[in-house]
């Protein structure tokens, strides 16, 4: 990965930080993002130390807003003149329905809008790379059906189920984007990391689980107990694969599972009607938020 530049959102901890460490060990220049200077600088120091690679940078950005993403892209473009890989790792699993400062439901803003909008804003830089790659992390089991009537949880907000719906919406959107930019050579792929002990899983409450699964909450807590980054390191393998492997060079619209196996794109995301509806919805939403 020498001479490659990789941007990873939300890499101050969890899976993103482990992804950054591995890519830094492989020689890439790694740019991580976070919202907090102190935790960001701590993460940069740790990634440098563990990888022996001094080329690690921090950019501060809140990706839950359109303005935050525009600011991130502007900071990036002031420092670098191309981009090889962007990994949309920052994610949200909110415990209740809340809005971003743009007035958009938070999981939808971070899990759906941010990956796509960031990719569109970086497209000119990704096209300068011989193998520009856009990678986005999926979460949990893929629902069988995309609930188009509840994209921002106005009808109902049911914790992890809605989080999974937001990730499925992202998959449909990014799969549509993959089709639309095929001729650019920039690839758009999705991976599922598998479960890991991170601040996200630590913050899951019993009330976020589907009703029938709530008695299993103590087991869930046991499975995600802090492990010093071991499970997060394992969970970073699918994004590292998509970022580095020659096997996927030029291949777009792929779905890679937690065992780092390439799978068919799940039907609900690949379905053309779903893709088009989501595409139209997010385009209208962004036009309505001109900031
Ligand atoms: N952990 C799992 O079991 C699991 C399973 C399936 C999928 N995933 C997915 O994997 C990805 C990483 O998850 P993780 O568990 O490693 O999460 P994590 O440890 O909670 O890390 C999340 C990262 O996102 C950043 N972040 C959160 N909100 C942000 C915002 N508004 N703007 C910018 N950055 C923001 C955080 O940075 P700061 O707080 O420093 O700003 C942090 O670096 C997510 O997309 C998640 O959905 C995780």
C-alpha cells in the first residue's frame, strides 16, 4: 500500500482504528477522522506507534451533517492531491430517535447520507487513483425487506431493527451508485465486519433489542465484553480486504461478509425499484438542505 492514501471515517477507536493500524503497517498514508481532538490525537499516536508508520493524519469532522462533510473534504483537499481509498466506517446505532443539526434522523444521516455524500464529494480525487475504491461498512443481519415508508423512523423507531434498516438503505443507495459510476473505474463495495467489542456495542441497551431477544441481553453483553481490541481487529479484515486486495481490483457492487468471502448483494439492496426509490429520496433530501 506504499504511495496509497486511505481516508477512514470514525477511526479514533473500534473497528476503524484497527483498520487504520493494519493499513498503516502495509505502508499506506492513513487519514483518520473523529470529532474530538484529544481522542483523535491519542489514536494517531497509537496508530503510529503500533504500525511504525509516521504518515498518519487526523481530520476533525462531524459526518452527521452536510456542512461537516463539506468541511472534511475541504480539509482533505488542502493537504492531499489524490485519494486511493475511502472507508466509510463511522456509524450510528442510536438508542432513541434524534435529529442531526440538519434536522435528519441521526442513524439515517450517519449510516446512509454520509457515506454516499462523502464519496460524491471525493470523486474527483478518487478518479486520480489508478484503482479508486469506496468501501462502506454494513451492520448486523441484513433485513429481507427495505421499509421505504420508514426511512427516517417517522412511523416507528425500534432500536437495532431500525439500525439494520438504515444500513440496508445505505446498501441499496451505494449499489445504485456503483451502477451509475461504473465507467469511471472507481469501485463501490460493501462489507460486513461481524460483531466486535467497541464503544458502539458497549452502548447497546436491552431496550434496543427486538422484544423476544431481550432475555438474551446478558449473553449479548458477555459476547461483547471489552477484549483490548481483539474482536475489532478481526472485524477489520473485510474492509482491509476490500481496500487492498488485487482480487477485487476494478470490481464493483460487491458484498463481502465477516469471513471475508464475496457474496451476492442481498436481494433487498440489489432490487432495482428499491435502489431507485432510495436514490430519489436522498437526492431530494440533500437538495432540501442546501447548507
Ligand atoms: N461493533 C460491531 O459489532 C459492528 C457490527 C457490525 C457493523 N459495525 C459497523 O462498523 C462500523 C464501526 O463500528 P464500531 O463498532 O467500531 O464503532 P465505534 O467503536 O463506536 O466507533 C465509531 C467511530 O465513529 C465515529 N463517529 C461516530 N459518530 C460520528 C459522527 N457523527 N461524525 C464523525 N465520526 C463519528 C467515532 O468517533 P468520535 O466519537 O471520536 O467522534 C468513532 O471513531 C460502524 O459503521 C458500525 O455500524 C459494527
